[in-house]
C-alpha cells in the first residue's frame, strides 16, 4: 500500500509553508528529508498528522486509495500513519503504558490481553533503552530530551504502523543510542514499515542508508536522490544550487 503525496500546499494562518510537495513511498522504504531551519520539514510532518494549526490549501495525501486529508488525526493513526514530533508535549495524568495500551487497542480494533501486552511493552522498553518505571509516569512528564526520544521510539515499535514520519528522532542522542535507534528503525523497515525520517544531519543516515533523500528548501523539494545526496549536502550545505 503506497503512501502518495501530490502537490501538497499548506499554510499556518496567512503564511504558506508548503509549496507543492510531491513524492511517494512504498512499504519498507526509507526516505530522508533534509533542509535548513524554516524550510518546512516539521510543518510537513504536522500537516500529515492533521495538526489543527496547519491548513491544507491543495493537494492530496493518500494511503493506498484512502484520502487521509478528510480524516481526523486519530483516524489517520488508526489507518497506520505514525508521526513522531521533534519536541513532543507532556501529558500529565495519562501514564505512558496506558496511552500505549489504548492506542494499540484502537489501531488493532479488537480487545487486548493486558497482561500479555504489558509483558510486550516491558520487552520493547528494554529494547529502546527506556527504564520500565517510565511506563507508569505521565507521558513525557519530567522526561529528559533523550527519554522523550526513547518514548517516541517505544510507541513506534509497539504500534508497528504502516508508515512512520520521524521528526529529528536523532536529536540529542549519543553515539550508542543513535546506533541502537538506527538498528530499530531499520528492523521495522525490513518488516514493511515505510519510514520518512526528517533530519539536519547525515550521521543517522550513515546507519540507515535511505533509499531516497529529499532536499526541502522554502517549502519545496528541490532535489531527490539516493543516499549519496546526503554526502553532497554535508559538503556543500544548502546555499549551493541543486
């Protein structure tokens, strides 16, 4: 089931931020989106997720034949779209374990064996390097930057979506954590999850070796290529023409 984005134009208030995004991604592929600050990378992720501040002016986002843009955010998630935000908010009063149990039940569309699920959750937490005591904490409440990233990764592994957009999942990770994160993402892609990773830097891409790299500048994809395009960006920066 292909995820297809065609001529996506979006704005916040009166400001146009996406100016015609076009690309498609197949199950199991890894795509990277690179670009300078303010180029529209995070806005792209939030628009796909259905953030209420981001208005779609024109274009389509389809998962298979299904139009995602006419669906509410929770419906997009149920269809298999996952978005990890750059700086996820804290949700006091709802612990991480309960959030994931509710989310898994909603995406599965069936009852959950909570005892078995809790065992799976603890296993997944260990896999991403998150202490199991964090499962009983309010979502992101008092979490460090690294713990927030691990919590997002835990959600990704547990929910196993069709497609995942990861906005700077590599920010603040040390070398060991980065290597572990890359391995987990690669394992998911090998199992069929399509990955769109948004990043400023190529170091995580050295581990992932993405199928396609897109360069986003001023709300437009100005160049797409294989993983070697990230090397070109690293050497030339974004000021040189592509």
